C-alpha cells in the first residue's frame, strides 16, 4: 500500500468513525477532480458543482462499503460520474425553467488560445462530449479531466486495465465524429 | 499529476479545457459540501429510525416507548436520580441540573417545559445542551421568544456574559432582549432575541421574532458563511466597524460558522429575514431582522 493510499485509508476510517474533519480533507483533496469529471459528464459547471457535492454526500453515506486499502480516488470518481449522469437527466428538465443562480464556486476560465486548439471552442467541445454515451464520457472524463492513470480508470470503470486504452480510443473516435458533424468545414484540424 | 502527453490536437484541447475547469475557493466549496454531508447524514439517520419503527410491530414499539416514558418521568421526579438516569440512558447532550433557572428580562419568556411530561418540584431544571432549557416551573405555553429557532439554552445575562466575555449589549430603543440563549454550536454562541413589535416586523418563518443579535468567538473570517447561502439569497460585501462583512437578503438562508477551533459548524437557524454578518476583535457578529441594511448598520453603533 502506498503512503498516499495508507493516509487515505486512515482518513476513511476516521470519517467512518464520525470525524468530519477527516472526510473534509478527502473532499478538499478531490473536489477539483470531482468538479472536472462532473463537468465532462454534465456539460455544465453549474450542474457539475451540484453533482459533485451530491456525490460527496453519497460517498460519505457509502463509506461502510468502501474496501479498506483500496485507492479512494477511483471509487470517488465513479460515484461522481454516476451522480453527474443522474443529474443530467433532471437538469435537462430544469434548465429552461429558471436561470441557475448557484454557480458559485466552479468556473471555466477563459482560454488564452480559445478556438485555436483543434479549431474548437470550449462550448463546442463540451457539447460534443456531452452527446457521447455515458461509457465514452466516463473514460474521457477520468483520463483527461481527472488525469487518472489507466489503472485508476480501470478501477473506476470496473474493467481490466488493458481495456481502458481501447475504450478510450473508441470514445475519442466518436468524439471526433461528433465534432466533424458539428463543424464539417473545420474537420481537418482534428 | 499529468498522465498524458497529448500529441493530437483533440487531446490537447481536452487537456486544456480540463485544466480550466476550476473551483474559485476550494475551502469554501469543501465547507459547503460538508454542510450537505452533515444534512445527508442526519436525513439518513432519521430515515433509518423511521424504517426501524415502521418495520417493527408499531403497537409494540409504542407500548414499550410509553412504558419507558412513564418510568423515566417517575424517576426524574426524584432530583437525585436525574443525573443517574441521564447516564443510564446515555442520552447525548442531555444534562440535568438543579437550581439556576435562567432568568429572562421579559415576563412570560422564562424557560418552559417543551415536549416532556416531566413535572419537577422546586427549582430543578432539565436542559439540553443543544436545545432550549426546559423547566417545570413555567406554564407550557409561555414560550420564550425565539425558542423555535434552536438557538440553544435560554440563559440569564450573567450566564451570557460568562459564556462570551467580549459580549456586547445592544443599547437601543428596543430595550433589553426579550430572551437570551447560549449554544455550543458554535462554541460560545450567544443570541439576544427581541419580540416583533411596531417598527420591528417579524419574520415570515418566525412571526414573533423581530430581531436577533448573535455573537460568538470566531476565526474572524466571515467569508465562509457564503457557502451555505441558498439559491435566491444575495450577499453583498459591506464594511462594518472598519471590517469586511456581508449583507444578506433574499431567500431564507442558514449559515455555517467557523468556530474558534476552526471547525465548521452548521447553523440550525432557518431564518427568512435580512442578515448583517461581520467579525471584529475576534468576535463574529450577526444581526438578523427585517430591518433595512442602513437600519441594521445603524444598530451596530449601539452595540456597547
């Protein structure tokens, strides 16, 4: 067990025992990853903020089912991805009803190279990712947005490590197809 | 940690986008999340309790509960056995003491028996460290103003001063507070409550309460309270007594404090009025009322 895993196992044990500071430390450590993964799944930082926070609540309530000694991040990110997937359904119904007023902490900073990378804007890229199915979105979210290793991604996806690469390859191909369908004239850049 | 060395433009674009998704204030986000975690935990506990009762023979459960209540009531009637029964039952937060019935500045606002059928004699008092003080000496319906706001135990001014040595009193036209409370969440929290009256409208959620002034030894950083603002609440930064503070209005809101130990404590008050929150000299202050921002700021000058 690595030092980091050992430390996290200790934090989980303390959190199970009711130590809120311990769980708070885990939340703080993985909040950015959680919001990034949720943004990739939901396509919106506002929805991502809600989904990430709800996921942390659900993870807390599921601490008893966490396997001692296992790495925390893949377990957490899988819960985040599932919660983000669920929140997509409800947010799609809500989004036309009211302007969201609680995007308080999460932002997408402007890019210095907006539109220059691969010839797509942030909005176009998020929309294209959002149109993928959940399996494709998840592997892209884990690998690019949370920068998880193949081993971590395999744990989060509950698949063999060797499967991650092929799954990511297929997801990227479908993402390119989505972008090409959006902007056929600029397809050559991708 | 970077696990990719993007070589194709689309991978670069994804990596760039991911790096720009950020949290503006991770500490505040964490604190807000922990507030939701605690709520979720409390809700789950309530559901489990309900589930246990529902899954059992409800009649048997009620019969046993009634029997326990009768026994406890009988034993509590004997002063010396109160402490013992509290220990025996392991009731968290329950402290039973004798004497020192909290005084209040307003007739009819003394501590009262709440849901207990306990009817002690003499000056014995049963109090909860997290709830209102209860006493058999007062009639059931003589509720202290603000009792429903879960501000803690009702106390005398002397106890309030002992709780928070730096306590400031409001020397205003509203007179002395109609009720005073102290709480351990956050540690050292003192709340002064005034009844609603002409020129001091009640809150939609607590119509009898016109003004609440709270003080507690805080970290001095009041920005954390922003984390629990409900959608629809608005917070504007203001300067109060030369310090940064916030004026909050709009939807009902609750506040999570950072106490003197730097622990996050969620406020249990559900209030629907306007709030002025600021920290000065190691004490965080909060004025809740339906007063305007200017009127609330004017009250600050009357804190002595």
